[in-house]
C-alpha cells in the first residue's frame, strides 16, 4: 500500500473534517449476537468450529474455502493443533489470523464467541468504509463477502491461579474478514474497555497475548520451514493494551490490514492512517499528540523486512570536483545550490601507501583487499554493501546508537537548554527505506520546539534509503565513517541552529555509532502543539570526498486552540568522508541524486521526555524518471527477510538468500557456521553463531593477538596485595584490595583520609564528635571521648547520674540472674561474664571463667574472628585506643559504607558473568564472563566471601559446583540425589550451604565441601525457588511459587520455627533478597509484576515498584536492589529509597538471565554462634537467633555424632 504524492492532499482534507476521535465502543462494532442471527461457538476452553465459506478467504498467497474459529481468540485455515504448540508462540506452525490469541475460556456462561457470514449491503458498506479510511491513497474497495467473529466477555482459562483479581477481568474484541474477488482484508475492533487483561497462563508462567497473521509451515524440497508472518503485538504487554488506544485506520481502536491476494502476494499491508487529532476534552482525555508513527515503531518484529536491491558491480565515489548542472524539476522541489567550498574544510583522505599484504586487517571482515598501482582498496564481498572499510549484510535492518550534546536556546529565552549525553537510537527497515529516530530525556520546554527538525535523523534515512536502479544510498557509497555539518535557518525570525554529527563506524554489536552536537536557537513551538511536515525532495551533490545538499522545508504547527501556523526553514548540509583514491571505479558515481522523503511523522511525549521521528526515504534520479514498478524497487516482493531481491524484466524478479543463509529465497535458514566448521575460531576460542554470520570470542585468560583472529594467553594475574608489591600506604593507615587480574584498589582505613597511597590522620575532635561535657583525645586513626570529672558515661553521652555503658549493662544483666553462693552472687558454671574497664568499656581481651578460653573483642564487645585461644594461652589483643575502627554514632540508615572491589555475579545459560560496582553504579564497560560452562543451564548462584568461591546450581545434569573467582577449575560439590536444584544460599559464618529442589520439593543443607548433607524442610512445598540465609541472625527465607497457593516462608537455619510470612496477593514470587542493615526482606513477583518489601518481625508489607516485567533473580547492596529480568534480558538496578529504577545492563549475549548475587570484597560484619569452633558441634552447626542447633547428617554412620539444641 504505497503512498502517492496526491494522497497527502486527500489525507489533509480528511483530517480537516475530524473534530474529535474517541475509542470505539461495543456499539460501534459490526452488529453481533442473536439479533444479528449469529451462530454461537460451544462454551468451554479450546473449542473449534469449522465454517464452510460461501466465498473464499485469501491469506498471504493462498485461497481457502473454509476456516476454523477457536475460543482462544483466533481463526485458522486448518484444524488447530494442540494448545501447547501455539500458546505463547508467534508465529504458530499453522495458518492463523489472531485477533488476540491467548488461553481463553467461555465456560462460565458469561463469555461467548459469536460468528456468521454476511453479504448484506449495510455490512459490506460498513466494511468498505473502514478499509477506505485506512488506505486513502488506494482505489475504493467493494467487498462481496464478510465473516464477522466476536469474542465477548471472555476470561483467561483457570483464572484462579493468580491472586491479582484477573478472574474478574474480561476481554471483548471483534474480527471481520472482508473479501473481494481476488483479495481479503481484516478489520479488528478493540473497545475502549475491551482489553482488561493482556496475558494468560501457559504452563508455569504468564505469557503475553499475541496478535498477527501467519502462513504456517511451508513445504520445502527437503523439509518444512516457517513461512511468512506478521505480528501486530510484541512480547510486551503494553503493546496489547495499546490496541484499544491507537490505530492504523484513523479511528482509535480499529486496525485494518490487507492480508492476502491470489495468486500473487507480497506482504501484509497495515492501514496508513496512524494520525489521530486531539480528543474533545468533553468527550475524553486529551491525546498528547500523535500516536506511534506506524505499527513497526512498536517493534522491529511487527513489519516483515525484505532486503533492498543491490545492482551487480560496485559503484564507487567520484574523485573529480563536481560542477553543478541545471536540472528540470517541479517548482516545489528544492533548488540545486552551489556550495562555496571555501566555507567547508574537507580533509581529503587517501589510503596509506602500501599493499594488501600488510594492510588487509584494515578492511571489513566482510571485504576483500585489492592492490592497485598506487596503493590498495577494500571491496565488500557479494552479499554485503558499503565502502569496504565498513560492510553490512544486504537486507539486514540497521541500527544506530549515540549521544547528543550541546546547547539550544528556545524563542527569546536568554538561558539555553542543555544536552548532556542524551541517548539517541535509530532503526531502519532497509527493504522499504523506512527510518525511525528517538532521542530521550528531552524537557517539555524544548521537546515541542524540536518537532520541526525531523532531519535530525534524516542522515540515517539517506544512508540506508531504498535505492532505485543505478543509484546508491549513502552507506553504499561512503560507508559508516563521515562527518555531517548542517546549518538550519528558520524563517522569518532568522534563528539559526548548527548540527554536527560524527559517524564513527560500526561497533561490536553491528550498530552504527554517532555523536551529535547541537548549538544555536530555534523558534518556540507552544507546548501541547502538534507539527506536520510536508513531504520534500532534496538533491545530493557528490564531489571529491564531499557530499552537499540544501533544501527548504515547510511545516505546519497546530496550536492547542486548534489554529494553525505555516512555517519554513532553510536547510544546508555537507558530508565529508574518506574514499579510496586508487580505484578509478570510485569516480563513476552519479554527480547528483535526489532523496525523496515522505510519510513523515513527529511525536514528542512529555510524560517520558522522548521525541520520535519517522520517515520513508528513497534515492533516485534528480529528474524523477519513470516510476519503477518492479517489486524489488517498491519493496513488495515477498522474499524472505534474509534474502536479496534480484530484478528481472518488467515485473519479474528472483529471490536469493543473503550471505550466511541457505534456502530458496522465499524461505531462508541461517547457516550455523559454528556447528558446520567447529574449528573455525581456532584454539582457545568460542564460536557464537549469529544470524547470517558468527563471532569468535577468546576464552577467559586469552585475548586476540594483533591479527584480530588468534587467541593468545594473557599475562597471568598477580595479586599485588598478597605479594606485597602494591604502592598503598602502610597497613596501619591503608588497605589493599585485590579486584581481579592484576588490579587492586588502595583505600584509607577509617580515621584516615587520602587516596589510599598517602593517608593522613583525621582529627575527629575538630568536628565535635564527643559530648559537650566530655574531653576529646585525638589518636592516629581514631579518637577517645572521656566524660569530665563529675560526669558519667562513655564520652558520647555524659550525665551527672551514672548511665550504664553497654558493657556494664551486659555484665549487670547476667549478674542479675546469678545464684547466691556462700560468698555472695556468683554465676553458675557455663556462664560468660564480660569484663569492663574503669570507664565501663569492654576490655580488649575477654575470657570465659569456666572453660578458660579467651578471645579479642572490638569496642562493641563483638568477638573478632580467629582470635579465640585455648585454656593455656592468651591472644594478643590490640588496645581499643589503637588502630581498630573507632566507636562512632550509627550512620544514617540510607548510607552504608561500601567495601572496594564489590561486584555483581549473575547466571546466563552456560556462563556466569560479573559486573563490577563503583559505589552503587554498575561499571558496564568492565563486565565480563567469569566462567564458561557450555551446554549447562545455570539457575542459582551464591558467593562465599571467605574463600572467594562462587557456588552454582545447574539442572541439565543436576548438580551443585563451585570455583574460585581468582582462578581454578570448577569443582563438583554435590552430584547425586538432585532433580532440579534452583536457589542456593551460603552461611559464610557457619560454613554451610542451603538449596531448594523444585522437583523433590525440599530444602537441604550441607557443609561447603558437600559432606554432612541433611534435609531440613520436606513438607508442604510445591515449587520452592529462591532461598536466602541471614547468617548473623540464624534465619532462612524462601519462596514457593506454587500456582495454587504461592507463599514466602521463614524458619531458623535448622528448619525449626517454620512459619508463613506472605501468602496473599502473590503470583510468581521468583526473586528474594534480605538486607541486614535495614532488616528488609524484599521480593520480585513475575505474576503481579510488583516488587515488595517488609520487615519480617513487623509484617509491615509495602509495594516498592509496580510494572516490572518478568523478574527472576534478586540481590541487594546498600541502597540498591538488583534483579534479572527474562523479558528485558538485563540486570536492573532499583533505588530502594527513591523507589524507582536507576540503571540497567544488557549483556552482549542476549539470552535469559537467571540467579544473581553480590560478591563482596570483604565479608559483611556480624557473627553467629557457629562462627567459632563450629559452635562446639561434632558435625553440622546450624545457627538460630538465640543460639545454635547441633545436627547429624542424614544417614549418619559416625557413632560420635551428637545432636543437641543450645541457647547461650
């Protein structure tokens, strides 16, 4: 359904007639129900009725005399297969027209599915009106036959599995198939309140409902393959909800598509009326402007993509100075302007002198090097296009990413609006020249005034414009490295804006990289205005390493009061680039080419600060010439997305699969180079297959040599902290922290300040740390507070009365329960009484009066690990006036000092990766894989901060393993009697690990070497997943995502005192984390799409975030919560105190992310009763809040094992 130039006049006239547009209601549907003499589909789930048609329906290139109507929101052209083959999957393996496909049910007596055939003039006319409105440039249609199917008040099947009230939500929508003699259209109507749920349960998860069209499997010579398909929704539930709010037919909630013609068909064609005028405030909420430009804007998968035609032979850059020529063209087209070369500084480039033998690696991976008498040049191989330095595959959609900087003044404002690394993203459907550009974080005070500047993204449209025969788009000519200078002059105010864009080539993700700078002033466009830009033509002039163009752009501003203003600006640009001067073929480029731009849409959304531009681009003859009708040049050829269309005579053409694919051109299959040639990447490398190509990655510990292909061993990492070869200050003032490889961080100890290499004492007495009735004594790295004579206290709090210090209070509380002996009060045998000094502080060394054991404590009385001695010796304890961290007031609850070298570790299929943290921020550029485990599916990860070990569960060959993150091979820990181990947690104090098994439905514990294994919970579990160990407090927490009754539970570490914490309003509680600083237990639910928190001892449940997509793993660090998301394939950071997402990270490998954990450089503070001497237990020591339990492993054969519970 191509746009013709006269169509814009028709569209403009039509829009002028519209005063307001509301979403359709049920009253706007085609008549349905008993009064319309509809048939009724049998009630139930997955019911199907075959309807024999009076006239055939056309889908893609097929003609069908019957269809199958199904409860689940679709019509098929063959008997539907079982639900498991298509629910949650788009496209299905059979022909389908999906209005809104999901697992639906009408067995409650309320929901119904009505259907009928109709040839009455009134219904045929109603269908024609929808189609004609959606395609205003085409001839009017006259349908001869209509099928009307209505799904009214349907509910999801088995709604009781969710706790969010979905059972009360119902969907209503209507599908109309209108057929002509040789083609069919589909009209789908979604009422404003007709989409109340957007996902339905499939297996063990909630799956987004789908809309679209599929041809199903296509029979090939050797095997069947997936045929063409077209999606009207994405995997995002927002795209489903948008069906009732947006349109492609000019009427909100109504969608029209041409779905088939017979016997030849190219592609599903969506309606072209995506523009909606603002609503009448009295009739509905005001529309913020345009809806999304076209359906494909919502997702690259919604539009079928076909590669553009590439004429044989390479057209190269002309090297001679261009002289302007007079051309004959329509007066409305832009002038051919002579650009004064004196205004433009062009850096003429020539390849380095030499031969291919020593410059071959400067060419693209997909290019060949060719020697010439004066040097060498690079040429893209067949199946690719570009300038040889940069080559991309024919037919492949292209993406561009970058940042925007600069300052822009609006109107008469004396203050500029600043751009500071604003994100710019672009996407181009190469087979039809359609380009999309989005810029984020634009304030409302600027966003509306930038709407006329659609050409901000015009250069990407020129670079990948649809090529007419004999003409080349920008990328084919000059590749991906060039500089664009643009000057915009607005009339009549003479405001000027300059745009500079540096295109830096293609990155490792095959995305074009650009940096943009804006400087100048633009006229003000009032807020809530809309802008319409007229189609335009622009002549590009090619000379030696320089392309220039200029034009005049007309646009119309529609003000909030409905009045309009017509405005103009002049556009002048130059594009400088570097070409190869040695190949004379470069001089044969057409000296002038015309870029035709239409279907221009501009949109600014003030709610999210994103401005979007969309336009259609074609490059061709400056004199216009005869319009090409060959499908290769119109884009409607039906070749596979990964195929090239080769034009023949008149309208004849052939389809050829692109490089890296096999097939007949209509259907193409990716060649898995990694499987067919396993050694293609060489030694010490991993081959990753990608569509049409592959990528080699060096194993951990190896890196690419200078040839970019051979993996060589990197220098062995050195722990300079361990070796003593660091340059940090002395240990009394600084700490050296090893961060991996040969890197380390120097940080000053508490009480000192500096960069870690030079640390100076902080005089805490200058800041008034002590009580006003106390004296402060500064010491190296610390300070002491002492109450003045006549006052009592610890120096931080002084009073005239005696206030007990923590040590004295501790001591007196124990003496208060002692027994009366012949010499006065004395503690019974087995009690430990703390020793306090003359100021009431804990003595540095504490001893047990009965056993004779002694140990060192800090100022708070906490035992320092590793200092306990036997009865016959005494530990060397540092006096509290020394270099130990001083006693200071508790910091604010939202501030947590961070240890250096902390990072996140997460599981991704067959690998474990890490992202270092700098403060709370993810250092994304330093992310890398820690461990490669091909063909494994890793679910849970946990970290032992004592031995620097990562532990993981995996379900392909069910097991639990570990590895040292500083180097070493994976070590199996438990390999037997496991079915589906998922969550795993480490008690770094008690040296035990806990895990859940979702098939055995139990929770187990074992020592960290896998011995002493014991089941601690094995009842009332259905699908246990996440598990958390709160080591200092002796508690366990876990989730059970049982569909019938999801819950979150807790117990002591020995499994006792088990109780349910949360059981209401849960769906799929996947992720779980506990923050010891705030005592907050938080979880992420993939069913309710919420993140919630509570204090387990208070039960104060609260919602932290809503609208998250599909969380799986979860961890916390300081103020942040980090979780993995299956829908976004990302690690997402959430600020707990701001209650909003603060950052995200998408690994280069885009697959599902599973468990995530925090790997601390230093262990968190805290103790439990199993931390010293295994708590006195013979085997398993399991902490509890008030003591510990000594337990024997299951099937224990050691007669010396003793079980007992104890409280201190």
